[in-house]
C-alpha cells in the first residue's frame, strides 16, 4: 500500500528508482527523514545511530558526488548505501566503533580497514571474529565509524517514530497532516523579507500544543516535529527540480476570535520563533521544535514569490490540534456548550478545535452554559472578575488564556468541588455556612484550622457569612495554589524565607 501510494504521488514506479536517498526512504515509508551532513555531524551521532538501529529505523547514506565510479578503496562515488548495523568491539589496543554498510548492487565492497580481507580482524577475539566477519562478495562490509564520516557525505535517518533524536522512548505520538497549495497571485507569498512583502498571503496553519502529563503545575516544553513535503510539479518528478522551501513559526500571544487569515499587521508586530536557516531544494524539510504549551502559527513558503506548487504539512507530537486558517470561515461561539453525558475527551477536542486557547470572556460563557447537575436549582453565575481570577491562577505562561490541558485540569477540579459542595449543602440553599465550608474543604483534601477557615469565610463569603459555589471555587483554587507555592519555596517542609518579590507575589494571590 505504501509503495502504491508513493508511486501515485511521484508519478510512476520508474520515478522511484532515481533521486536522493531521503526521497526514496520517504516515498516507501511515509516517515519523516532527517539528513545529517557528516562533516558537520553532532557529537552524539553514535548515540543517535544506537537508538536508530535499536528501533529498527531505516538508515541510508551517500558518498560524495560523482558518476558512480568505483574508487580504489572500493567505494562508489555519488552512490547510495544503506547502514544495516553498528558494533562496538574490543581490540587489543582498546575499543573500536564499527558500522556495517550494504551496497545495493549486491557486490563491490570497501577495501580498507575492517573489510572482508583486512588484517584488522585479527585484533578481535576468535569468537567475536566468527560472529561478525563473513567473507562473501554480497555487497555488505564493515568499516570504522571514523572512516565512515570521512568517506561519506550524507546520513539519512527515516523516522517512523518521532522523538528518535530527542531520546523520548516509548512515547505515544499523534499525527496530523494538511494539504496546501502555493498559487501565483494568491497564496504564493514568498519569504519574509520586508514590511512591504507579500509573506502574509502564504497559507497559514494554526497549531495548538499542550502537555500530555497531568497536573497543572507541570509546565515543560513539548517536542513537536514539523515536516513540510512538496509534491512533484510534474508527473515525472525527475524532470523538474524541487523548489527551495521552508517554514516559519510564530507564537500567538493573543486569541483571535475568527478564522480569517491573519493580516499583514500581525507579521509586522511579531517576530518568528523559528525560521528557515536556509531554503532547501529538497522534497522534504523537517524540524524538531520544543514548544511550551500554547497556540502557534506555521507559515510554509517558497524562497521566491509567485512560485506554484502543492505541499503536505505534517505535525507529530504527543498532544496537538492542527488545521489551516480559512479565508472565509468565521467561528461563532456555540450556544450549547456540552451535555455532561457526552464523553469528556470528545467535548474537549471539539471545543479546542475551534478555540485553541480560551480567554476570560469565553471561559465565562462556557461555565455559565454548563449544566451543574449536582447543584439543582442553584445554578452558579460566574462573573467576568471571577473568570479573570481563575485565569490568573491557572495561566502559567502569562498569556491571559488557558490551553486545553489547563482547562482539563480545571474541569476535573470543578467536578470535585461540585461534588463536595453538594454533599455539604444539605438544605439546597446554594450556600455554605462555616461548619459546612470546613467539611467541604476537608472533603476536597484541604484541612485548615478553625480560625483560618473562619477568616476565609469573612474574606470570600457574603455579608451574611455564607459562601456560594463561585466563591467556593475561587477559594479552593487559591488554597491549592498557595499550597503549591509553599511546597516549591520550603526547604524543610516546615517554613520558608521570602524575599520581597516573593512576598508581594504571595500577597497578590491571597
């Protein structure tokens, strides 16, 4: 199936026989290729190869350009090989790092150290020599890792599992792809050069990422792999060269309520977080990014304006939502937010497909359209100030919004608060007195002294010393936040020493 779809994308099976190593691996697997120039290889290249071979990743390599002429050392210039194994061996003089390569011709092999006829095999123990050395003219041979980096130009790793190069082992990834087109006079905006350019006309894609881990205090960058793949501009791909392509990444610092293409002004006011170091004439350009949870804009483009082509933009991450911003699709906030019998995952996904991040106004609409089943007739009314207070407690990156994971955590807390509030509101008045408040807080896992509990009722309750559900939510969120702050600041679990800035921050939370 992969080969069939690849031949359709490329034009024919004949076209799959020629081209770059990266193109071949991409066509036959649908994975994401990473090309490493061996002259500029990272210092941990051996570790990368170790993880790649352990996970059975496809690895190709290529010698320096030539006319496929057999050199004196047995290598073929301008030729593609596959890397099929690596091995660290123990010689009499110390460890040696070896790589095993295969010539797809099935013959013509390396003649240097560790070749089939090399005397260096005598440096190994007889047992290890028997395991590794096979004197067959089958195109397979060993060579040192150092010789490999000297005689080969490119190393191509086809990642079927994103995260290979970032050491995230055993993680579950999600994958989304979107097709697009650069059209002359419409969406072929070219690169970002000057305030008067047409860069803003390029296709625009909204990406919302969030952390897969539970716990709202855990805010760490997420690994996101972005791949831009251009389709052939001719039925036979080798008859017309690839365009030079790349993509830009911007952070969305505020929420845009509609789905219209972002205007020129956005790009005048915002610098990209990531941009092409160089536009590459490759079939695929990919980059692994480490992004904090939030909303981003991806803008793929060609190196020149008015260049026409079709492309596929792919995103791999642990958790994300990814779609193209349309030119005429305006989003209207739904009147009925959610039926609580509906699955939560489905609800969250539908909600954040349209609203990757939620501000105070939208949070107010959501909470006031909720059906609080356990609260009966005393349905709460969340004010704008209350929702801004909630955002201030949950918004760790100070964007004025919450992402989907932060909203998930808030939802779980609200369901817990609703349950404990309902259990203590025995007369169904919609309010708690001092004794009921203390019991409700204990039911949520918060134990405060009687004096502090009384003070909280004075601070957050009404004039008759009764506390409604909205005030209870704000109190509980603040108490949990202050507990987290204390645990982060204390050294022995008994006390803390505050600097002025820390003391001011805590007083503002209180």
